C-alpha cells in the first residue's frame, strides 16, 4: 500500500490552531490572575451583591475606628433580648455622613468597607470554638484616616449653619475630616427615615454636601480663569492691568465687585488677591473659550472623579459660542458652572502637591480582633492636573490672597497659608454662599481644607476663619 505524503499546509494550520489555543489559555490565566488580585474585592463588596449579606450569618460586623483607635461604629449584643445585634454609633451626628449607616441600606464607610467588616481573620482555634458553640466569629475592624480632633473642630466651627468642611493631606490623599450639615443621627435612621426623606428639602439632611452638594464656585473658579489666562499669555500675564470702579460694564452687561468695592488700579496678581470681579470679567471675553472648557475638563469638570464615596459630577457647560453675559459670569465662577466642595479641594490639593492629584481615600487599613493588620491601603496617584511650573505660579497667587488680599483671616506669624476665598451668588433674594479652599504651610503643604457655608455671605469673613481653626489644630502643638 502506498504511503501518503505529509501535507505541509495542513500541519501548518494545526500548528497555528494549537498556538491559538495556548494563547487563549494564557490570556484566561492572566485575566483570572488580574481579577483575583485587583477586581475580586470590588465585585464582592459591590452593594448590589446580595450574597455578601449571608456573611453576617457567621460573622459579627466589625468596628469602624478613627485613625487613633476611637470607635466610630460597633455592633453590640442586647443583653435584655435573645442575642439581638444592634449597630451603634457613639458619636451620633458627628460622623454621620462619612461613616454612614447600615439600616435602610448602607452608606459611607459602612458601604465601602462592607466586605472587610464581615470578614474574620481571628485565630483558627477561636473560629473552631465559635463554630462548635454556634457563636459568630468577630469581624475585622476598619481603621479610617479620620482625625477625631479635626472632625470635632470642623463640626463645632460650622455651628448651626448648612454647609460642608473637608480636610485632607495633599501629599497622600488621606481624608482627615469630612463634615456635612445638617446631619442626622445614624442610631435612629430607621425610625426617622420617613421624616428624613420627605422632610424639609432645604435641609436635605441625608445629603453629604461635601461630595454631593453642587454649588456655584464663585471666586474660587478664578483659579481656573487665571490658569487659562497664564497659559495663553506665558511670560507676560503679569503685565495685565485693570482700573476697578466697583462696576464693570461690557456690551450693556454689568458685573460688580462684592458690595461694589472699588479696588482702583489692579495688576493681575493684585486682582486675584482682591478677588476683583471686574478684572476677571474683563479677562473672560479675551480667552479662548474652547481652551477654558478643555482646561475645566482637565481639572475634572464633566468627568468621573477618583472618589469611592458617592458624589455628584461637577458641571461646566459654556462653549465657544456662548453669549457675552455667560462669558462674563462664568469667568468669575457664576453662570451655569457648578461644583462640589470635594472637587474644589482636589484641585487645590493638586496645586499644593506640585500639580499631581493624589486619590482621596478614607480607609487606612483593616485589622483583625487581635489588632494585626490584614490589609493596608497606600496612597495612589490619580494623575497630573497641571505641570509643575503652573502649580508654582498659582501658589504665588494663592499666597498673595492671604498676605495682601481677601484671606486676611488666615494671616499669622506662626505659619504661612495659601488659598482662595469666594462668595457665590445663587439667588438675588438670598445671601451668597461662602467659600474658602486652601492649604498650609505654604512652603511645605501638609493639610488642605475646603469650607462651604450656604448663605454664609463673604468667604473671607465666614469660611476662612473656619479653615484657620483646622490649620491651627493640625499645625500647632
């Protein structure tokens, strides 16, 4: 019988097929490895994952702690019942929005760390004993980055006013304090739910104003207007001059400075320090409007933000064909522009950090019942929002606001601060919102703060003194 000759083409096809199978197998291995190392915890901890709730059948929910070990939330067993577990928040309203709650859904750290709180890394012997006795295993504890001293000072400084105060480390992204008012008592969330949801919408007590409140940025937006002007006039922007009479008129449109203050002859630097609306309104029509929009989006307007907590997306809508009135208003932080206090703080922290934005984070580490660390969270870079020389130029402006301008409440011989005040109009029949966003020390930023007081009036008079209290508490012995 005659042997058939090998078919080189068929052999080559078989080889390619075999290589394809091997490549596919390797890709699957790489994907599963990536999933297990990077994505698995996010998927497991997803609030829509119903199976995670079953962990509570075997694990007693762990504690949430402040950075110094202060207990912010814990599960207690009621001694006068049949072992009923109750989630307790010792500080009530103080940490309500940032720590969150577990009744009526989950929010705050309670939601972010749900999987860790229902995991148990206690010793194996104790687990065996608990299984035999029908007891639940103790859940791991989540240690946050929150500083109880700063949180309390922020809470007390805001007083009975509506608004938000946030503090973080610009070099790491650690959130040190986050206050939103009006707040609620997480210990009574179930019994007060209807009232909280259907009550006075002006109070909006469930809303975390720090990350979800949208406000006109007012004069804090002049940081962005200034940066765009500097980009378009490199090396010569300091030659800008403006004569301020208190009211600026342009094509039948009028823009007035706060309380119609006449600043007189203003340089670019001094106009920023004095927060001169007239000067910055005059800059608006000269700018490349598409460039201003691109810069705003580079600085996270209209974009997803690197936040684990629920947040509202800041919006910038002015295009290249905008009418004159909108250009004038937008250039001073009014018009249709809206942003959250946390977004404002992220921009400021990037400036303080040489242009690099560090992702804000709330969880420092997870530890077991014995205090052994089972997971550590490290600082992470989001990306460069601006180049270093732009950050340096903005720092010079922000320092002048404190030393010679509207931020006089932060002048002290002990340290140098930098920042920007703002008074944002939202209703002609009501007082303006008061803003301050800044950092200290100016030469080596350790803490960045954003304060927003609804209907607080002057940012320099209302918001800046609140920031001063946080700077003092953090920097002074």
